[in-house]
């Protein structure tokens, strides 16, 4: 087995995903930067076909980054469009499960397997129920934050199921990417800033497992 680490990053066409892929490649890893053109995480057949084309005998790092906000329309409590919520969950939750399940056999062939699920600080129940925190004061969204909270629980369940594997959720923080622009946000942090925590977990010695972390440390569940 080669000493070169192999990483798969979903949603790597732009933004934080592209920055994660670039950062891992710059650190000497073999990186498979998957985009929706070759891997649609919402489609069973697409995921299965992508996994069947994978030619390495193992996978060291899986970064489940593909995600959507769903936009603000149809997510406001009291005016929810269930179709919008389903679409958000299909990518942000079920897409992660699809890809993870497809690549678990290759991850289990690694000497140091790691799964990094890109979550969001908006998933923190603690922050959303703290009147002093900005998340509690901003307009409510039924889909995106709850999809990421569900992803956090899935992260813990995989960590519990595979104790020899490092499985964590990261909150990259809001960045001035197209994702943020779609929500009408103008931000100074860059995609590279958002990628830093995932890159750290992918490259650090003796990584933790079953954690929810950001650049600033542990994020309260």
C-alpha cells in the first residue's frame, strides 16, 4: 500500500469544497475532487456508478462537503414548502449517507480512515436556543439548519459504529462563497478560511472522533 494518502472530497467544484481539495493536494495527498458532473449525491445510481469507477484499493479520507442551502423561500416556519425541505435533506443528509455507505469498504481498508462531514454552526441547538447568540435572533429556516443537525447525529452514529475510524462534523463558518451569496450574505472570510478546519482534521496526528468542531474549538451540539 502506498504511503500517499488518498482523499475524496464531494462538492469540490467551487467554494469550500474546492479549497479543501486544493489544500489536501498541496499537502501531498492524492485527491479525488468530485463534482456534481461526475457524482450526484442525491442519486443512488450516480453514487453506485462513481464508486464502481474508483480504482484505488483503499480510501483514507472522505470529506462529505456537498451541500445546499435551499434558499430562503419555502423554509420560513409558517410558510414552509415541504418540497424545498426534502431537496435540502436529500443533499445534506441522505447524500452523505449514500456516499459514506458506498465508500465504507474502501475506508475500512485504510490504516487511518477518516470521515469529515461538513456541517454548520447553524446546526447547534445550544446556539439556536441561546437568546444572546446571533443564530437565535436571525430569521428561522426549517430546512437547512435542521438538515445539518441531523447530519451531526448521523456523524455520531457512524463514529459509534466504527470505533477504529475518526468520524467528525465540522463547522467551517460563514464565508464569502456563492453559497453565502445565494442567501444574500456578503462576508469577508474566504473559502480557504472555511476549509481550514477540515484540512486540519484530515492531516493531524491522532484525530478525535465523534466531535463537532470549528476553528475556534468545540461547537456545542
